[in-house]
């Protein structure tokens, strides 16, 4: 499957500097979300909402939408975009599921940090001025799993019976491990789709490191993205 074109329904929303802008992974996840046939009255959670693109779409379908993000600027942007789109979205600031503990949803959608990176994960790291550090929206530690493993542990507790998790990640960060961990949490998990896209600026900038760790072959210039779909019994 080639890089997806923006779906016709995908809203065009503001994305100021410092907020993760919709890219190929967002569009890929958006197409998977469209296939879920959202219905009025469904409770949807968008984890790491960024500028709110997926949250706004879910709200346009009549879903009751909650969105979270650890970055203040992303939360403010998602709230503004929801207002401009005429949609009510409960946007909360916090780390992953921490703002909505105890609540359960029909569908959880997430585009988490999943890019392998040297050093410690940056998720939620702050600069001296209080802003979220650059790279925290995609860097996820040496194996790319710093956030994925937490999601595999925490998200099942936020799904109603029959509820669905839709999540995008790179093949570089171990989709098989994600499937095993979700299955171990009692979900029926599978890769529902995959695409290959050219390496972007982030991966190109660290190709020597990725090759040293044998995460990519010397001839590789494409990254595989997968959609993980997992359903609560």
C-alpha cells in the first residue's frame, strides 16, 4: 500500500509550531478510523491528540469525544480547532490516560511516540521555559517502545466490552511485541493494515545509529507502518 492521500473528510486544522502536524501516520490512522463506522453516542478517546484532527472527525460523526495530550500547546490547539469546527470535545492535559482514570470507552485511537532514538525517552520532557521538548511527540527510547509498552498495559482498562483500540506504529518498534502484550492483556489483537513510506527527516538523520543497532539494513530507505487493531472481549 502506498502513502495514503488525505481522506476527503479529513479536516484542515490549525497546527502552530511546537504541535505535531498530521503526517503520513496520521492519515494512515485516519483511514483506519473511518472504517470503524463511528456512530452517534459512541464514547471515543483520542490519546496524544496533537492538533485534534482525529478527535474532530470523530465528533463530526456524533461521537462523544475526549482527547488528551501532555503538551500544553497541543491541548490549546485542539480546543481551538474543536471550537472552530463547531464540535464539543473534552480536551484534557495529562500523561496518556492519567486525565481520564476510571473511565471506559467504545474506541481508543492513538498515534503515539514510536521512533527508536538514542538516549532516554523524551515523552513529556520540558524545556526551561515549560514547553514540551522538541522530539517528544515521536522519540520513544532506544527500542521505540517506551510509550507503546505503557499503552499495552493501560489501554485495556479503558475499553468497554467489545471496545476497540486503533494504534499506528513503526515496524522498527516491534509490532509483534505489541500484539503479544495486548493479547496478554486479554485483547484480540492483529495488524489490520500496513504501508511503506520513504524515510522522513528524523529517520534519515539517525540512519548510522539505526544501522549500527541493526534496526534497518544498509539498503533500506523505506519504513513500514502498521495499524494495530485490538478488541476487548
